[in-house]
C-alpha cells in the first residue's frame, strides 16, 4: 500500500482520509514539488488553508489560482450526479474557476463539509424571508422540512407558500432567528445520494400579484372567517389559514391588503369590525384609498404587528373607528406618558372612544358631517342694540383724531385710563421699502412690542397711564387721515356697564408730500359709561405697513365734504343712564361708612352702589341692611345690575 499522501495514491478507488465530518477539524492542502512532474500535486484530503506553494513549471501558477478560487467560492452543486462533467469556469464574480481537468476530475463531490463563517442575515423590511433550495424538488417535502427542523431545534417554523417550480424548492418564513439558522445550514445536511443541501436565504421584497384565481381563493377564506350576526371579519394570522397553506399571501403586502379590503367593500360594505392582528403589518397604505367606503367600520384590531411610528396610522384618517387595539406594536414603546399616546392616536381617529381596552373620555370635536364655517363678515356685532352706539362713538372719535387739534380727546379717556402702542414691519407686503421703514420711526419711540421689549422695566415705562400722558403721546404722533370705508368693527362685548370694540383699517399720514405711505392699524378699546356718555379705560394700538391689497383699495371711494368739527368736551353718546355712586370713594367721605359699604358688598355680592343704597335705606345699620338684602333676594326683586361690579 502506498504511503498516505504519496504519488502512488489512487483517487478513484480508495478514500484514505478519515471521514471526520461531524468534528471541527481544520484540514490543509499542501503542495510539494516532484522531480519528474513539476505540476504534480499531493492532496492530503479535505478542504482548508493552503500551507505552501513551491511548484514550478508552465502551468503551476494557473493551477494554483484555479484551486484557490475553487476553495474560496462555493457554487451550487449539480445533485443530478453530473459532477464529473461540471464546468466551474464561468463564475458569477467573473473569475476563472476550476474546469474539468482540475482537482482530480471529480470536483468536490466526495469532500467533507467545509468550515465557514457566515455573514449575519440582514433583517427584511417586509419581515418575510425567502428560502431557496436548488435542485431540492427531487426530495420529498416532508423529508426536507423535517431535516431542517431537526437541525435548528429547539426552534421550529412553518414553510409558508411551499412550492417546487422546476428543480428548486421555495418557501417563506416570518422569523428572523429561524431564517438565520436556516442560512447557517448551508451544505451541512447530507442527502441519501451523497449530496449536500444548498440553502439560500434572503429577505423578501417583491410585489405580489393578486390575479382573479387568487381572488376566488380569498373569497372562500374570507367567507369562512366572516360572522354575519355581528358583521365582523377575523383576518388574524391570515397567511397561516389552512386554505392558503400552499400559497404565499402575506397581508402586510400593500397589494394583498388592498385586494382583501376591496372584496370587503364589494361584498360587505356595512362591515362593523375587522381583526388584522398577527400579520406583521408595517404599513397601512393599502387602506388609504378605501377609507371613504368603510363608513360603517367601528372596531379595528391591529395588535401584534410591526408599525414603528404613530404616523403609520395616518392612512386611517377619516374612519369613524370608535375602538382600536394596537398593543404589541413597536410604536407603543415610544411613549412613556399615556396622555401623549392617546392624543397622538386621536389626531388620526378623532371619534375614538376606546384604545387598547381602555375607555377614553368623550372627544371634543366638531361634527365634520354637518358643521360648516359661517360666511365671512366685514364686521361683527354681538348685540344689535350696540351697533348704533359703536358707530356714533367711532365717528366722533376719528373726526377729532384726524383734525388739526386732538386736544379735545382728553375727556374721551378716563383719568386712570391705560394705553399701549406697538408697531412692526411686515416684510411680505409690497410697501416695505427703506423709505416706508424709515417713516415708522415716528412710532418707534413708544413701541411696546413685547417680542422686542423683553425688559420688564422698559415694558412698564412704555405703558402710558392717565389721560394727560395719553394725550401727550397722541398729539406727538403724525397727523393722519383714516379711510372709514376700510374699517372692520367687531363689537365683542356689550353690557350697560362695559363695551369692548376691536377696529382695524388703513390710514395715511398727511404732510407736505402727496405720496405719503398707507399704514394699517388695529385698535382694541374698552369703554365704560360715564355720566351721560362714555369714556375709554383701556386701549391697545398696533401699526404696520399696509398690504398690497389694502394699499390698492385705500381711499378709492369719494367722500362728501365734511364740515369742520367743532371742539367738543368729549365724544359722548346718549345711553341709558348708569347709576354711579357720588359718595363712595369721593374726597371727604366718612371712612367708617366706606368700610361699611365694602363689608356689605363683600357679604352680599352686590356692587358698591347698591350696597350703599341698601345701607342708606336702613339708616346705615349693617345688620338691618343684610337682613333686608336676604328678604329681597328670596323674593327675587333685586335687579341683576346690582351684582355687576
């Protein structure tokens, strides 16, 4: 018998190496030069690391590269027994490979399984993995599945969509760990005819075509899962349905989900509840186009899926779903506060009443089906009886404000009134050139724009108090001409004791130049009765440059000549007289009586005027006054005005 590894070795009859396939033994290939055969080689069996290369001759380098490529790149082996004639010269990576003349003519058909370090399997975006076994169609399905399960134990799997088109076997799994273990079984399972199973694994990311034949199958499956008594459809673990065992129909594919819901709309448009749990759904784009047709859907289960963010629920906007279950989705782990979680989900499903088995408070929303925005109005009056009062007050006010002398407006302000003025440049408007910006300098001195004035002392300093200080400021502003046709007046509050007006419009500054810029303004005015008229107790003014539309429409309506406005002590408007106590708070009033009035007012809730009247009618006896108040209150004879402070 020749020595192991010697030249007399017969490759065709005897296998000299110990078959140690089940052990982790690192074998080597050694090449030694021979005297009469420069290209001869001695193979020590197995597949491993090239130990040395000392061969010489014309073909030595060629053989060395061929063998190295053969060892470093594994290709599919023809399990049909034609390994002797297999040609490896056309490798997918473009390198020359082992041909018929290399490596003893028998290829690697009888070599032991190599030791490999596998690259990690990337996670699939669709959470499905395609398993391909080349030339696996010649083996029984049961033997292949049982062999794979036995080699990845204790893990297990179900081969979804198992088919054998041509010579190969294809099926799908939905578990990354199982897919990784199957990938690591590449060429580790031996068949009865001496071949190795090539197991190729990759993520599945191809669209699925839903043809008419598949739709008929889906109808049968859905009909069996439908409960007509409660109008509910159970599509949980849809891919694992026994009638779909030989088909690959993952519901997390947009085409499949859209086709299934289209069948729902076609055959059961009044569906009340649907369960889509345990389907690895990561996107709901397949629902978006059918939202308007699922108007009766009230219960939706999406638990145990793969939605990673709450924005994945956006395609559900418009559904009138009242109960939603989305537990065990990755998006749930993003929230640490239940309130934020509920708020974000309700932004998509505004009529939601129950989330993840938790009853929610009733939502605050408008009825989208009936609510319509009211038509736009130029002005708003909360009370018709206040319309004439507001008009007369503003006419008199601006007639004096636009006159050469604004001093008569002093009596239009309460002696303790407060006024705040702000201005800003609207850079988006057309009239915002350097000249227009410079013209706003007249308003910058007392500009109380809270976005710019952050110092509390400056804010207080720019707040004008008292009619004397207010009039000094108003007289310092440039003379102006307001366009009354641009006015939009909102009467926000009207009571006998208080009126609030908001006014906006345009004006221009008058001067020597005829091309003065047009300004926009807005004023908020709080008015109270005083004597037989009114006076301002609080006012805020904002001035900016007019928009292009405002500037084009300003002063286009001709006005009739207006007679000079005579100087009047104050713009007064006749109104129902409002009683004002002449004694409470007046100089020289007895301090004891003032304290008695305040005590009765605090106990009874009446204002100071009625409290004083109550004391006067009871001879300034506090106990008698409070007793009289209780009797009159029980009789309901005290007017409501007595409680308006």
